[in-house]
């Protein structure tokens, strides 16, 4: 038997598909799927000319877990823990999209107090998500200290959320017609305390990181995405707002009680990584603003609809529900045939559209800048692969 | 042009000094973290660990579970399995008064059997597959399930995470008695 010990240079299916090129002096490079800057199992095929990227193509599907198929097999309440597993950083928004779609189809009314609790917890979770992005992004850019400060704040928020939701990351808190547990005075007091603390911390973050010269050199005028490119790829969230378009689902298609709160939608016209960075930093402050307003006007009442069904069985029909996640517009399109599980559930992951931009934006940039662009898109791979 | 770049660089250096001030202030602040194996966090209130059975108030060796299987049906990952025995007709007849025992023999459909509660034999939780959603606790009609607060649960094999909750309940009850 003769073993062929030559290096297999042909690559796998994706590499072969990516391979054909007119140029002969370029190199095909695999970034990922275990690259630390991809935050998960994202693989990017790069055609490089020296340090410059000629072409880039993300390869997805390494953590595909059939979340959409599972919705067709599991009954509605059984699917409740699933959305949190798609985007583990902003789990509550995904859970909200699911319960919101089912509630809309059933015509189930959510008590006002439950809506306020949802807003408060979801915004706390958004701050958490942005804080982790902030720390991890700076880690990608070579700064180690900020993630420690970010986790200091995150732990406090997680402690607050743990007392009501019972978990620290993959929350399963929202139920059809409300939430699973009421908040108490201690929750309110702790949240207020954290809000005032966070305001001080933001000043520190600005001094430590945002004004930092080295960071500015790494993010300013890097990865410029025009509004038209965002529209072309369907990018939403901070990526779109960092390109100057003030689109936020909380304002554009107000759901729940968001129309009662007074908050700004931060936008930046610079279109670069700094713009997206600033949008997220401002968004955290807006979230705190919303939380404080919600705590001030928190009504009394039920935390779950008294006649909320234990086994939800929506009538036949189809429904669409969108919420604003930390990464953009989360949508769920639910088609029901009147059975105990969904006929079809389509999840729209904002990260997928945002990632699709990467190929266009990164061509012509340096590899180290591509890492910066990738980080500024705030990708959560399990959400993209679903 | 040169003046502009010098000013930019000086401003940049100043920003680094401002950053250094922040880190040096934090350097002299007390620790935020704890040295885990030697120290533990004071409270982890609200932590939802794996589920466990709630004992009856009068008999701590028995659980409140009535073996209705609601939790088994609703569990998304089907990690709960329970066994219950239907009380035997003879046993019911022994326990009940003799005229009542005669009723089923006359043709009416097992009326005394319906009244007798099935007894829980085993309640096994495969914690490997549990996603801690809490649907079982919510769906329990008698409140026989609760979350444990065992934060530092760890093991070497998968089999260690298959819990016999009824045995655990009895173990805990015996421990309390001692």
C-alpha cells in the first residue's frame, strides 16, 4: 500500500468553490472556525495579497442546531427555552420575539405590569450584551483591561437578573401572557442602584477607552459601510444606526409599552467602526434612561395573565412579530395550523444580515483591520447559524 | 501640517495619561473577584439548580407528587421519567370498608380505585439534558417540584447527573432527622 503523504492543497468544498481566481500571486487563508476573534465557530475564507484582503467569504453552519425545525416538533411551551439559546447574549429579546408572536396570534393580552417587567429586564439584558461586546471587541483590538471592568458591571446585572429569572445567561423568563416571576422591591432598589453606578462607569469608560488615541486609530475610518450597503444587505441595529439611519424597531414598529418612554435613537454619520462603537455606547445610556422611566411608572397588578393557557394552542393563521435586539431587528414569522406545535417558524437573525456585509466591506483592507470590522459588527455565531 | 500632527500626537499622549489615571485609581481599590476555592460568593440567591421533590408536611419521607405526569409531558428535552404504581384492588379493598369494596364487583366501573392515589415509585431526572426552563415546576398542580440551589454541582461522569430524586428526598429527610 502506498500512502500519499503530500499536503492536500485542494482544500474542502468551500475552499474549492472559493478557489478559482484570475490572479496567481494570491493566497487563500482560512480565518477560523476556531479563531479567537470570530467569537464562536465562524470561518472566513480570505484571498490575500500580502497583508491585504482581496476577497472574503464567510462560511457558516458550524453550529447549526435546527432551531426552526425544533419549533415544528416541540409544542409551544416546550420551545420557550430555545430562543435564548440562539442568541445567548441578548436572550430575553429572542424570548420576547417568540412569546410575542404566539400572544399576537392567540390575541392574548399581557398585563401592564408584565409589559413593564419585560421592558426593564430586556433593557438590562441589552446593557449586558453591549458590555460584553465592548469588552470582547477591545480584547480583539489588543486591550485586555476593559473586559475586566465590563465583567465587573455585567456580574452585578446578572446577579439582579438571576434573582428573578433564575439563570445568568440563557434566560427562560417570559411566558405566554406575562413573565414567570414577579419582581420585588429589592429588584427595583438594586436596579436603581446599578443605574446610578453605570452612569459613573460610563464616564470612566469614556476616559479609559473611547478617548484613547490608540483605539481611535484602530477604529476611525475603518470599515466604512454606506447606508445603501446596509439597505442592500438588510443590516439593522447599531450597524445601520452607525451609518446614519435612525431605524429602531422600538420606535418604528412600537411593540409592548415602548411608545410610552422618552428615549433617543443614537445615530452617527461617520459610517465607520467608530460610529458603530459610539452607537452602542450611547445605546447603553438610553437603556438606562428607559429602565429608570419604567421603574418610576411601574404599575401594580398581575405579572401574568390570570387566564394564561398552560398549553398554548394558537388558532390557524400566520403572524409576524419583531423586536429590537442588541444586534438589530429580531423577527419571528409563525405559521400555525391550529395544532399544538408550530407549522413553521422562521427566525430572522440580525447577525446574519450584518455578517453578509463583511465580504464587501473587508475587501481591500488589511487583515488586522478586518478583525476590527468583524468585531464592530458584533456577531453572535449561534444566532447566525441558528 | 506639521503643527497639526504634533498637536494630534500630543493630544493622543494626553489621552493615554488619562487612561493610566483610571487604571491607577482602580489599582488601589479592593478586589472585585473572590479567590474561588478558598472563598465563595456570599449569596447566589435565586439560582435555579436542578429540580427536586418537595416533601409532604406530615411525612417528610414522601413527596407531594401525585404522579400526574404533567412535568414529563411538558419537558422539552424529556429528561424526567417517573414510575408510579396503581394501588391494587385487593389493597384498596383491605383498606376500605367492606360495603364499599363490594361496589366494583356489582358492575360499576372501579369507583374505589379512582379515589385511591397512585403511589410514586421512582422519579428520575436526567440532568444532562435539562435546560433549566422551569416549565415542570410551573406545570406541577401540587407544587411538588422546586429548584435546588446547588451551585457548585460537578462530576466526572455522565451517570452522576442522573438523579433519583425520590431517593434524594429520603436521604435529605433522614439527614434532617439526625
